[in-house]
C-alpha cells in the first residue's frame, strides 16, 4: 500500500519528527522567521523551508511578510483532528493509570504489613531475651 503524501493531512505532516519540532517551536505563540528556526533546529535552511512548506500546505502554519522577512506562526486550530483522535484513547489511559495506582496501593499495604510483622517479631524476640 502506498504511503500517503505528507501534504495530504495534518497527521501525515506531523508524522515527521522535525516538523513536530517546528510545531513545538511555534507553539509558544511567537512568530519566527526561517533563520531563527534554522538556528534552533540546527538544520540547513532549505530543509527547514521544505518542512515549513509541508506544514503550510496542510494549514498548520501561516506565513506573512514583514519587510524582507517571512514570519511563520502556528495555526493550532488545524491540530483539532489530532486532538479529537487522541481523545479516543483517554479512557484507556485513565483505566491504565487507575490500574497502576491500585497495584501500587496493594503493594504498599503488603510492604507495610510485612514491616509491622517484622517489627513485632523483633519486639517479641527482645522481650523473650530480656525475660530469661
């Protein structure tokens, strides 16, 4: 089965780790130009521009000119399909965390009971030794 084009939707666009890094950098709300992103990412300018192009085509990034510079900003509304899809798994993770909590609490109770029993044995042993 052929892989979907990176510009077909938001999911494909953010499948690439470097593009997710760009989204992260733009998520702080500040507009950034390519030079700033190049410095932050440590990638060549053509690579950053290519990634920005993909993000722009799916609507995740908007660009406008300010003098000689092109400033990029995130359009977070376009991440809503990703957010909605992830929410399908919220109950799964809630259940997993509840299960982990339950197991941890049971283990803590067992350890506390074992420690009480050990302390009680030590105390009884000392009392027997002093009673001789």
